[in-house]
């Protein structure tokens, strides 16, 4: 206690006798000597020491005492004082202000409050230490979980078969960001060729990796089915297996499944809310963005649908995860696909390994999202089947070329129908011509609408095999909106002059109709029509027509 009033010093020492050790001094210098020598719990300081002691006032002593004993409580005593002095005292950390003179009961009530404050502070400090220890333990466990999740993703979720698959060269790469977040890759050799699966479970860390591992186990249980069945059948079985697990874990699964038939040269694709598959044509460089329309597994209830397109020798397929698309932080997915197409152009066919490594290691833009990245590239090296012929040609985007398009395709197709019955051959050719004309006129119309000065050429690829006819159109222009078309009844061939049917005629004529975006020419349409009498069809491969 520091007070120049001898009576107050005597009273306080008397009150505290038997309760606490008390040292009472009358000057700041004596107080500082005492403060340097022992540990003190509370110090009482008279505010107006400075009037009698030029070596310092009460507030200066409070400041010095706090530096020496930061955990000690401080009481400022005064018979009179100014408001600014009280404010300064509070700012310096004074716990209590006692107005002189004060009674013994007031003094002990102050001690009780200070004891309560000290106990509260000690409890808070102990709680803080405990929280820091628990936080360190939690961080250690979290890092361990991240390590386990990353290892699971590296050695289980991204494992690839070691055996080579004839006609295919497959390369894959992955990179986990801050622990795994549920990406999975599965590559299975089948009797037809290969089945590729790329998926992403919603969530991050070990939980997402465990759910992904469950998905992969479910896939492994479907191996016999993958060897023989169609992708739609495989996905149907997988959906039945994993939907209960996804619902219990309150998660979703975006999934892509690509089945490559190297004997038929055919790609069948199913996806549930996943990024597009990119198919790059070796013959003309076009890159098709093949997208499905299903919702992610866990909420998908619609009928499973797939799309099929032919695959030609030296074509390249690319499956990327959404983490790669998000890396650039672009507002539109189409812009991200344009970036991927630019990177693909830097790596010619056969350089798939550096391509996938470049994509997964793309630096993340400042506005991007750091997420797991996985990528599969497939170089289709199998030769085109002997029962396949491929032709390509460019046409001007003008309605005047419609007869030229029809004549060119009919010249290619007619030899294939020479062994068919005349009636079925004529009927098939009339319907094909109707669908061809409708497709061509729509393509030309959409190309002309988008042209600023003159329309860019239309590129038509004709693929013949023993099963049917594929027509692949590439053009720069507005996209079709097949969802907005009306359902119509196909007119008879002798009503070709009839108008107003549009896309419904195309749907009715062709067994498969797919509308894709593409690079560099913007839009692509792929249609397929089976032959009228498949066993009678003879295809004579002629290579790709320049």
C-alpha cells in the first residue's frame, strides 16, 4: 500500500493482520523497491502522491507497477480527483477506485471483488490454455486426416490398371489441394475395349474420400457387368447401390462414364452433372464437348440416357474434373473449355502425358477455387474397322448448296444400298434425304444468322459402317434449342414441300441426334441412321476424302 497518510497506512495494516501480508510505504520510490523484490497480488495507490513527492504521482506508479506485476490487481485511492484522472486510471488498468475515507467493510468488500476478479482471470487463463491445447490436438488430427485422405486418393481413388489395352493409350494425372475432396478415377479393360469413370463426391477431407472409396468399391463389385453390359446398365446398377449411402452421408456424386468399343470404333457416354467429355477429331481438329443431361447421383431419379458417337483412328478423348475448370476462376464454363482447347492445341496427338500434367498443374487464378484436380487423356490408336469408310467435305453456308450436299451424300450412300431390296432401299433413302435436307437447311440458317459479313464454311463428316450412317456437322453460328421443339408426326416422303416440322423431322428420321458445342467452329450436330437391311450392307473403306 502506497499512501502518504500515516493513519490510513496504520488502519489498513491493522485490518489485514491475520489475513494477508501487507507492506505500507509512503513514497513511490519505496514502493518501486518493494515491487522489485517480491511477488504482490494487490497494490493500493494514493492518487495524489505527487503533491508531496516530486519523484512521481499515483498514476505514474500504477503504470510502473503494472509493468513489473502485470497479473496483480490495482486499487486507486483518492479523496478528490478530476474526471480525466479517473479516465487515465481506467486506461492504465486500474481495477477499482476507492473514495477516502472508507470503512473497514468497504475495504474488505473491495478485496472480495478483487479476489473474484482474480479467480475469474485465472479460470479464463486456464480455459484459454486448455483451448489452445485442444486446438493443437485438433490441428494435428486434421493434418493426419488430410494425409490419410490424400494417400487414399493417391493409391485407391486414382489407381489405374497396369496392363496395356490394345488400340488405346491412356494417361491420367491428379493433384489433391489441401487434402482430398472426393475425386475418383476408375479405368477398367473390358471385352470391348475400356470403361472410363471420373467422379467427384461433394465435400472435402477424409469423409469425402471414404464416400468416394465406397463408390469405387461399388464399381469394383460391378466389374463383371462392366465387361459385358452397356454404360446405361452399369450406371443403373451403380445408382441403386450408392444412392442409400449418398443420402445417409448427405452427399452427392457427379459422375462421368465413357465406354470405348475398339472393335466397333464407338464411344458411348453417360454423365450425371459432371464436366463435359472432350472428343478431338484427328482428321479435322474439331473438339466436341459431349455433355449429358442427368442430375448428380444421390438426387437423380430420371431415366438414364446416353449418347453415342463414332471414334476414329488417332482421335483423342479428355475427361477433366471440375477442379481444373475452376482453376481459372472464369464466370462461364464455356470460357474454361476454351482455355482447355487452347492447351490441347499445344500438345499434338501422342503427347497426352504432358497434356494431363499441364492441366492438373495449371496455376490457380486469384479468383479461382483451389480444389482437387484429375484428368484422363485417351489416345485412340486402333485402326478404323475394315467395315468403315470416312468422308469429309466443306460447303458454303448458302441455301444454294443444298442440292450439292444431297448429291454428295447420296453418291456415298448409294453403293451401300445396292444389295438391299429396292422398296426398302428407296424408302430409306427418301427418309434419309428428308432428314439430311432439314439438318442442312437448319445448319445453314443458323450459320447465316450469326455471320457478320459472310458465313464460315460448313464441314460435313460422313461415316459409314456395317450398322448404319453417321452424319457429323460442324458450323459457326447459333446453337440449336432442341428442348423447345414441338413433337410432330413425320410426313410421308412425297410431302417434302411441307414445312414447319424442323427438328421434329430430324428426330423422327434419325435414331440418334446429338447437339454439341465445339471448337473451333462453335456448334456440332451428330446424327445416326441404321441401314434398312444390316446383313446385306457392304462397306468398302476408302479413307478420309479430302
